C-alpha cells in the first residue's frame, strides 16, 4: 500500500516513504534491550499526552496535516512496532477517526502480522467494524479470529452475541455449533443452552444438554441437565 508522495502548502512539502507490510520475521541484526523498549513506550505515551489541538482552516491544510500525522505514525511503527502493539492501535484508531476505513483496516492487518495471537488486537479490529455497521467485514474478522484462536472463549461469546444483537439467531446458533465442535468447558455449553432458552427453544436446549453430558460426563453437567428437566 502506498500513500501520497507529497503535499504542497506554499513552498513546503512533506515526503512520505512508501508503506509496505513487513514480511521478514527473522531476528533483527540489532538486538533491543528492555530498557530501550521502556524508553520508547514512555516517549509514545508522553507524545500522546502533550499532543496539541490542531485547527484546520482549509482542505489543503487538512491534507498536509494527514500526511504529517501518517509520517509520525509510520516512524513510530518502524521504531517500536515489532514489539509494541499500542502504536498500531493508535494509528488504526486515528485513521478510523478520519473516516478512512480502508487505511484503518490496512493498519489493523499490519498489526496482525506481528500480533496474530493477541486477542485484544482482534477485538479492537472487529469493534471498529461493528461501530460503523460494517457487518460483513466484522464477520470476516470474527471468522479469522476464531479460526486462529479457537480456544479463546471470549471470541466465540462475542461473535455469537453480535449475531444475536443483529437479530440473526440462526447465525448465532451456527457460531455456537462451531464452538461446540471444539468441546469447550461448562461455560461454553451453558451459553449455548441459554441462547436456545431465550427464544423458547426447549427441544433444542434439551439436545444441547444431551450433547453436553456426553462431552463432559461430570456431576456438574448432569446436575444442570436434571435441573433443566425438573
């Protein structure tokens, strides 16, 4: 992905490097110390605190401001992006604030190249899509997240909850079925039962309980099943 090469404001120009996803996952030739990581993190936090309010008076000035901010974010990514996901989060959220969702998605995708097993990154990414009602984009992110991290219950819970809030009960049920294929613990099965009971689906709930006790034939599971039938 390439950004604009330059923006003019009078006799000023701002040149940005071409942005491309970093694919090399080999150890860096120059090793970074823990002290340096802390210094860089503190510097980023300080910059966020002291950032002044920017007043934009015309489209050309706005364009120049965008170029300047993107260069600052790209510099942060080059300096600490490999070990600090916060720089990607701030960058993506800023692009979201500018309503440039294409760029925001690109930043989230770059973050996932380094932090694909970071649940928080996936959640923040999909929350952006949901905030702006990009439902199909949100589903795509959820599908990738649960595919990569199927043992993270929170991802399944939130995916099914999104479908239910959209009124897509059948979709929520499908998400739950996919989750049960991974044989989760008591909480997962109970969540599925509760989904069915919320819509008065007694027979479906009974079927879930029967599968639950086969998967986890424990006293706790049988006690819950018995209470349901009482």
